[in-house]
C-alpha cells in the first residue's frame, strides 16, 4: 500500500511540475520575433538602434487567424540591453526562436559589426539557420515596409531567400556560416544584400566583408559566378548572343553539372589560380533563322556560353582580389595544401599575396537544344 501511495505521489508531483511549466510559458504569453534589425542611432551614448518585428495573430475579421506584425524600436548600447528594454515595452516575453533574418544596415556594416555579431551568434534562442541580410537603407524602414505585406510570417523571408534555387542571384547566408567565416582565415564572409523597391522589398547580390567590416557589394551576375566557384550554384537564366547574328540574344538556362575544380600554385610569390567550371545548358528562346539542329551551330553557342562565364567570373575575381582585397571564395584553403608544415606556411602572408593573384577560368558548357529546335 505504501508503495502504491509513493508512486502516486511521484506521478502527481511530475504532473504538477509540467502543468506549472506549461502555464509559465503559455504561447499566449510569448511574443515571437521573426526579424531583427540593427541600425546606427543618432545618439553617441546609445550608438545602436535595435528594431524587432513581432508576429501577432489577428482573429478580428472572423475568417480564421491572420498574422500581422508589430515593429518595436529602441536606442541602446548593446543588443542584449536593447532586447531587455524592448521586453519592458511588451507585456509578453520576447522569444527569438522563430527569428528568420538578422538585418544590418549598410551604414553600420561598413563601420563594423564586431560589437554585436558575436552576441547574436551566441544567443541560444537564435537558430544557426537564421540568415544575415545587409539593407541598403535603414533596417527600421525595411521592416516597416515588410510589415505591410498581408499575412506575413517568418516564411515570408524564407521565400525570397529560397529563390536562390532557381535564379542564383543570391545565396543563403546563414548565421552559422557567417560567424564561422568571420573567425576562419581561409574564407571571408558574405551576406545577402537587400533593398526597398517602392512598396516591396528585394534581395539581389551579396555584401562582401573583410574581417568585421563590409568592403563592397556584388551584383546578381557576380553572385551567379560566386555560386559557380563555391559549388552553391543550382541554375540560372542568362543571355548570350547569336554568333551569326550578334544583335539577336539567345536565352539560355544553365544548371549545375560538375563541381568546380580549383588548382592553385605559387610562382615568384604570385598565386596562379585556375578554375574549371562545368555547366549543363538548355536553349529557352532563339531565332527562327538560326539552325539549332546543326551540331556546328550548337558548338558555336556553347562557345558563347563559355565566354560569358569566363568573362564575368574573371571580373568577379579581380574585383574581390584587387578592389576589395577579400578572399570570399576561400582560395586560402587551396593555398595551404601546398605546404607540409605550419612553419613553411607561416613564411607567407596570404592577404598580401592574394591582392596580386592571377586567374585563369576555363568554362565548359554541355548544350541541349530541346526538341522544339530539332529537325525531323
């Protein structure tokens, strides 16, 4: 009997504990943050301006639950202090577990993000898959525009980030990868670049960092080449010109075929870097006067695709090495393979060597014309 009473008491204790824990963290008492924005403030005493976008369920229209958002902003000395101040404004507990993007204004990114990025990366509530975005203007304005979108949620930000699967104009920039690159001297970090376009928000290209500061920006075309070099490329649509009619563009879809092969050697203290890129290609549109069933003609188009990739990839590499002095591809990792010991490697300063690198790009495209362009 005593044994039964003891077991019953233990079960009741456990149940009460769980009930109390549930009551303490009832979802109705929690405000979920889906985006964080960090700007420079106008205050010297509180140099940061922290904005948060909070998801708010709305059932007022009687058509089910609709998600709206609320923007809260405060000037602060640090991220954690700002979050504590915002917690005082909200009757509910602020929770970061559903945060999908961290927005940093371009102005602040160029000044440096060292004061807060480590704090964000070490916050146990923020998921490592959260994406880092640099905004052209203030993040507060960006969030206010985003909040006007109907039924917004964390999935909204995922939708345009996931567009990288079909356009390659951007690439996912997860907090875990960004933080690792900041502390790994083999590859410089990049972040998504976003801006307001009228009443919508767009994300095209990348922000280039060196150490903790933004040093430049890549276009959508640059980002396609970046993805090709880092093997993050999925597919993209490009235009090349008809070799027989140079004023008529041909729309081509290119997609991943083989991983890019990179070879690096050191010649008179100049890194010689060769990249071999392979893609599959499909013609999407063309000109009726051009014979797409001819093997010779298809080879000419392949040559145009190869020239397009080689020209634009070289432009990207010289921009980042000469202009930004930032090794975003991670060539340093290939450089290190040339040395057997750390003592041999320590004789060289990769940052200085990389600025004088010489590049060679060899592109190979494998074209399928599609049945619409075949002759019977």
